[in-house]
C-alpha cells in the first residue's frame, strides 16, 4: 500500500480529455489528424497571416488573431507546433500581455494557459526561464485590487465577466507552472513567492468570498493540485488556522458545485493525511467517504451522464444540447476525481489496518464503495480509474484477510459484466495506446480476482489463451512500427505473464499449460533475445524500446521458474520431454550479454533484476538436472 500519489494533476487533466473523447464527446483537444508535411503550403497560409495580425496596429485584427490561434491550437496539434516554431510564445510574452486592450490581454493569458496544458513541462520551463513569473505577479496584483468590482453594482455585466476571465486565466497559468515544474523548484522557490506576493492569500480569499462559481472551482482545483504534488505545501495550509478555517467553513455550504465539493474533500483528505488523522476511522468516514458518496448519490444521474457522453453531436449543437453535454462532462470530471480519492483512501487505510478490529472505513469499502463501482461498470462508464479503484479494493481485502463468499460473489458479477468488453478487446486488431490501457486494466483486475478465487473455479479455455497470445503479437508489431508505446506494452507483458502463469499452473489442463509454456519460451524469451540482437548497440535499443526487452526477459524467465518449481503432473511431459532444460542451457550466455550492456548508472533497478534472474537461472538449471 502506498500514500496518495504525488504526480502532476495537469497530466491527469489531459488524461480526462482523452477519456471524454473515448466516450464519444468532443473536448476540443487532440482530434486525430493525418500525418502531414510540416512545410505544407496550406498550413503556412493559415499561420502566416494570423502571426502578422498579432502585431497589427489594429486592435480588432489583434483580437481576432488571438482568438483564431486559440481555436486552431486547441483543435490541431500539428498547427500548434507550427505556431510555436514561429515565435508565438515570444510575441505573447513581449507584446500581447502588455497590450493596451484589456480583452486582448485576457484572451492572450487564455491562449497561454491552453498552450501550457497541452505542451506541459518543456513550455512551462521555457516560460519560467523567460520570467513569466514577473508578469504573473504584476497581473495578480491588478486582479487583487480589482476583486471588489465583482460586487460593485456600478460595474457592467460585461466588465465583471472580463474580470472573471482574467482571474480564471491567471490561476490556470499559475497552476500549470507550479504543477509542471520540478518539485524542488516549486518547494524551494515558487512556494515562497506564492506567499510573499499574496497570490496564495488571494486564492483563499476567492474560496472564502465565493464571488463566482467558476472562480471557486478553479481556486479549489489549484489548491488541490498543489497539495497533491507537495507535502510542503500541505504543511503550509495545514498549519495555518485561517486557511483551514476557510476550507471548513465552506465544506457545509449547500450551494457549492459538485466538482468544487470533490476538490474541497480532496484537499481536506490530504490535510488529514498530513496530520496523521487517517487512523481516526470514524472521522475519515464522516468527513471524507460519506460526503463523496453523497455527491454521486444526490447530484449525479449516472445513466444520463453515460448516455450524453456516448452521443455524437453535430458540429453546431443547439443551446440545450451544449448544456446537457457540459453537464455530462462536469459529472464525468467529478466522478473521475471521486475515483481518485477513493483509491487513495483505500491505500491510506491499508497502511495501518488492524486485523480483527472493527473498522468503519473497511465496512464502507465493502458496502457503499462496492455498490458504487458495480453501478459504474454496469452502466459502462468509460473511465479506467473504475478498475484501478476496484483493484485497490481487491488488494486491500486480500492483504487484510477480508475475502469472504460475499466478496467473491460480487467479483463474479463484475467479471461477468467485464467479460464481453474483454472479449471485444481480445478480438481487436486495431490496437491503440488507449485501447491497450483498457486491456492492461482488465488484465490487472483478472490478476487481482484470480488471486482470491478458488483455482478450481477458474473458467479458462484454449480459445481465450489463443486470443491473448494473438493479441500480444498484434501489439508487438505495432510497438516495433512505433504506433504503440513500448512502456504500455511492457505493462501488458507484466500483467499477461502474471495471468497466464497462474493459469498454466492451476488449470489442470495439460494442453493449455503446454500452450502457455510454448508461448512464454518462443514469444517472450527466444524472440526477445533475437530482437535484442537486431540492434547495433544498447543506446539504439533503449532509444526505441526503453527497457522492454530486458524487463520482459526477466518476467518470462521468472514465470518459468514459478511454473516448474516442483515436480507437478505436467512437469516431466512439458519441461523435460519438451526439451526446455536444453533451451535454457543453450541461451543462458545470451542473457549474460543482455545483462552486460545494462548501464547500472542509468537503470540500476533493471541491472539488479537481471543479475538476480541470471543467478537464479543457473541454480534453476542445476535443480532441474536433479530430476533427470
């Protein structure tokens, strides 16, 4: 069990966009495009006039150019790269953010915010080195001074909306910068700046005043993101009575939106973790788990949400269609965050669970949470985090000896719901990174499930094994062609080898076991040794495939160790009569060559794992020779 993951929330936000696209809705980002020549004349014809208009003497031309570029960059990654190569960021920093027209300044911050989310670390680091922070400080000072205007009856509705957009974009840019830059830089430098220039106090003031629903949401998201990446930041707010008071004061306010409430609960959870109060299970249930359940039980129509996300809208939806789709996206993001928080709470509780002692949190997991996850799966809610949370629950129950017949019946029902999706994925030849992630999540669940099941109940057949091995070949070819990430394939190999290894050992079917062993030896051992030899040097290999080959070899060989660790009924007909002992003898020196070229300074973990595998292989061969 581990603590709440400290990873970039901006990366998770981009993943949400991917999920929404898989659900059939349009997010305005990342639409697929055919590969094109970057020097395509037509593309340059789009870019050049707009870049020229950014520095036009006409305010109208500048404004239209900023908005057009924002739209194009959001919808076309290829065009975005071309704009960036043509000094778009430099023009934003040196000209547009200093424009005399407030609308242009606000829209330019919005464009920059979107670029930072899409481009991530590289652009954020460039902006930091280009002293974006000085501009942000100056702009936040104006925002702080202007905040009272939101409650001023003399200010027009248009003026208030412009101010809201200004503050909103500033928070977004600051969030991206803080979340994407190295943690050390944030904790050593940026956090102090946030406090000194009053930005952090301003964010809490927005939460306290709730001048606008969007500003409240983005302020809480900002605080949640920073609390997630930095324990030092959590300590700042956890030890400030005023800050905690603000958060506690709005936790019972009824007119706070559902996503805002989920972020608020997430912040309070991290404060509770920092203060080591997770052991107070009653408080954890009352202040975290039950409030989360009330959000989806009272405020979210799951069926309507899934139905909306599965609809295909025309290019110009009606106002009502746009409203319904916006609500569905808001529901999706709320449920996505709730799943994150539930997964984290399971890990936290698992760290100090006391077996045999009544635990309200464990009771919640195995009642309300189980029902929530089952409803999500039954409704076909397309978010990989459902299975992540379910796997955490399986690990928690198995680790703490809480597996009972009721749980197994529940998992049986889940398995039946997932079987059709699993079969569809196994039959697919059009594998992408996204669909492979789904396969990995399902395999991970099947591994968790089989760990708890009575092995005599496993429903395994040769057809499923054939489909799994065939899918492995399809993915392998796509990895070699560069269409699928090697890291995703490595995770697939890890889950697959673990799963089929258990089956081969426990299925009590000689032909299935024989087929699995043949697959492990031919496709995950011998083929990978051959593939290793096709590269001129280790640097070329690692640039293309990372450590896919080395790690898969370790996985496959260790699976063979496990399957044949005793003289089972299948041992002699498959291992000895099949000539596996000689295969291992003939190729152990090739494994030594693989080990030799792993740089211990670059990847000491893989070096150590491979050394252990190599040493165990020698002992395993000696052991199997005693059976002759």
